[in-house]
């Protein structure tokens, strides 16, 4: 019948879920493809600049390639962020969620997943993958059969990670969080005014001389679309501050300065550029709390890996306490270098011009491998496995220690201060006393009503007994008079 409501079945929702899964995987692969494209740019540009005839260009190859690649990454991130926001909204609409709350949660989850991968994929590559798959002398890994995979600087990838994180974080905050928030509403407001001026004819009336009303002025402002973009900015910034803070300790300071500026910019935007938002009552921040909690737990693991894998903290400790003869860092560089016999180079890969006067038989490269005179030449040495075990042990120890300290601090510092909790207890005790007093008064009132009813009932019973006794006496007198009359009549 027409009164029955149509409900979407699993078969109706299946195409929407399949489209969501497929497009989300496609967008993630698109992000990885962009990162891989920047890697190819770095490799090819470094190779091209290395053959330059200018000495200054050849000496600054690494700085030039790193700076330009980070800028390209920043531009790609800004473009894909806008695309991912629109795609996430469309994917949530085709799911047809049942309630508005479910719609918001699914939209936030999709947008966060896509923007998380987009914002942090280049940083993850530099932190954990760059320089790990380059091979060794005589057996390098090549891309397109002519370009070697890029390596970290001799000092490691930690400094490059710091540069990458600082440029992406500061550029994203300056351009996307500040310039776009002010510029885009102004452009939309101007476009709306031009569109309204073309479509609506100008009406001449006598009221034009008066000042326009406030609601007329507010109509030309940009509609308020919700707080999701504001929350998303803070969540992504929180990820930059916490996930890789071990490589860029100044990230919290720059985030604080950005937030001080953004508070004023948001105030100006909400007052002068946006329509007045509709107030909606909410119990808490919703799914954002779970996202923040997840990022906080993930940041502990990632920082542990940054300290253990990206930096030289663990190899230095291992050398100082396990391999050093006098307990100092003297000889650490020599300990981290392995030997390679130059005669084992493949044909066509030897250096053309040697800067040395005499022939070189052995060269050194940074890795823990067996020397060429060993039976297992160029295999990973015992030092490599010892350092790897120490790194994994540090990750496990660091993670459990930080988690334990977080639980301990959470237990020691309550969510509600002690004075406020005492005031809440006093307020509750006052309310309980008040309610008890009210109930006591009600009980007294009820008892008084019951007593009054009992008194009335007892009084009524007495009256009924008196009336019944008088009635019986009356009946008895009537019977006696009737008997005397009968006897008198008989005598007559």
C-alpha cells in the first residue's frame, strides 16, 4: 500500500559500498602514484644536475633536488586535498545513510582517511623507505634500467625528514589554513553578488533611500557549511605535531603560532564572511575524539621507529657500549663502513675518472656487510643483526613505557579538578537534601490526609451507630405501643 515506507535492502546498498571501496582504493593509489612520480623526478633531476659543467650546481645537487621536490609535494597535496573533500562527500551521499549523524561520521571518516594518506605519504617515504632499497656496490637497484634508486645523505635521512616536514607543514598551514580561508569566501561572495546582479532586475522603489536591513546584508554572505573543515585542519595539524615530532621538535611551536593567527582569522571569517550558523546541541565532539585518540597512539609507535630506524641513535649506543674499546665514540664511522672490492663492479659501471693518483683496490660504503675476503662476502654481518635486534627492542620498550606513563598520568591527574569535583559533590548533596525534604513534606501531607480521612471515617461510623441505635429504640417503642393498642382493642 502507499502507506508502507520503502526500506533499502542490502542489495540496494551493495553498489554504493562497492563504489566506495573501489574509489577509496583508487584515490590511495593515486596518492602513492604522485609520491612515486616525485621520486622519479628526484632521481632524474639529481642525475641530470650531476653532469652539469657548473661546479656550484654539482655541489648543490642534493639541496636543489630536495627543495624543489618538497615544493612539488606541497602543491600536489593542496590540489588533492580539495579533490578528496568533494569525492568523500559524493561517496557518502551514494551510501544513503539512515540519519544525519551517521552521514557526518561516514563523511568525516572518509575525508580523514584520504587526507591522512595524502598529507603524510611523502613524509613516510622519507622517514622509513628512502635509502632502504638501494642495494650495494656491484648490485645496485636501478629504475628504468638507467637510474639508481636515491640514497640518504651521508649523515642519514633525519635532516631531510626535518626539511620535508617543516616545508609541508608550514606551507599547508600558511596557504590552505590561512589564505584559502579568507580568500575563497571573498571570491564566492563576489561571484554571488555578480550572479544576483545579472539574474535579478533592479527594482526602483521609495525604500532604496533607506539603509538596508541586516538580513539583506547577511544574504550576500557565504552559507555556513559546518565545522568539519575546521576540525579537519586541527586534526591534520595535530598529526604533523605528534607523528614526527622526534625529527622536527619545533613543530609544536609553529603550530601554536599558526593557531594564534588562525583564531583571529576565523573570528573575522565567522563575523564578516559567513552567515550566522544555526545552533545545534551536541553531547561531545563525536567521532573526532576517536580519531584524536587513534593518532595519539599511532604517534608513539611512529616516533619510536623514527628514533630507532631513521636516526643513528641505536647504532651509536650499540657501538659505545658493545664494540668500542674505550667506551667512547672514537672509530664509530669506520665501524659503520663496509669493504668492497672494486674489481667486482659490473662492466660499464666503473668510475671513468678517478681523483686518486694510485689505483684503488677497495672502497668503503655505509652498511653492515661481510668483507670481500670472507666466505659469505657482502652478506649482512653479525653487527647488522645485533643493531636490528636492538632497534626492535627499543621500539617495544619505548612504546610500552610511553603507554604506561600515559595511563599513569591519566590516573594521577583526573579529568575534573579536585575543587570542582568537591563543589559538584556539595551541589549533589544539597540537591539530595532538598529532594529528601520535599519528599518528607509530601509524606507528612499524605499522612495528614490519611489521618483526616480516618477521623472522618470514625466520626461517620459513630453517627451511624447513634442513628442506628435511635432507630432501633424508635422501632422498639413503636412495637410496644402497637402491642398495647392490640390488647386494649381485644378487651373492648
